[in-house]
C-alpha cells in the first residue's frame, strides 16, 4: 500500500460550487475558510471563501487524494498561486447563470495554465438546466481558442456521483498527459 498523496484543485468564480463539490465527496468534514460576503452588490451569496476549502478521499489503493478549493474572487488570487503548487490537475467549475461565464472560464483556465498544461483539467458547468446559454460546445470552442483541450460537462455539484464523475474524468486526463499518477488515482467512486 502506497503512502503517496495527490493534490487536486477546484477553482471557479464565487458561487460556482467549489465548497459544495468538495463537501459532496470528502471523507472528512471539509475545512472551510468562509467569511461573511461584503460584496453583496457583486453576488448575493451570504459567505465567501477567503483562503481555501479542503477535503480528502482515500482511494482503494490507500493513497490520499487531497482536494483544495480556491477562493473565487480575484482579490484572493495570491492564494491561487499558493494552492496550485504541486497540483496534478484542476477541476474548473463555471456558473452558467453569471453575466459572462465564458470570460470566467478563460480567466480561471489561464490562472492555472501551469498546472493544466494542455489537458490536465475538466470543466464542470452548473445551472445549465435554468441557463442553457452558452452551450457546452461554446465552452469547448472557447477552450480550443486558447489551446486547451479538456472535457466540458454539465454538472450539479450537489450530487456526489456527478462530482465523482468530474474526478474520474480528470484522472483520465492526467493519465493521458503521461503522468503515472493518473493510473494510481482511478477508483475514487468506491472510497
């Protein structure tokens, strides 16, 4: 049994569901650094992450998968750089109800481009049921325009199985990028 630990990042705008996604799959009570949101003009969410969210999953192999959620607001961007160090891949969460979700996508993908490379990510788009535009094809096109080729799927981060699907897809992306860690990560659906 290996003692190796792996680190993945969940990022996206405020309200995209990072805290919720981590809580949906974490085996431990997630660590949250949320405070009262004083930017109510920009977003009606009552709290916002200022440091990080943290959760973990033990894989069947005994390896620990560490899940880190970034703050969504750009004023906390210094934490993005800190949290991105040593990460194997990124789950980018996008809220399709925001004014310009394609711009949000580009901002977060570019901020984590060093981790993502060309393919070490998956994009989960939320609220597609109530806000069908832009389409998943629009997201795919926006990513290709900046040289990123990663899967884009509609996701409800409140549903554990859907978050697990995001992680499984990310593991395949990591494996396809030639990282042996990708092979070791398979199996999160049965912690």
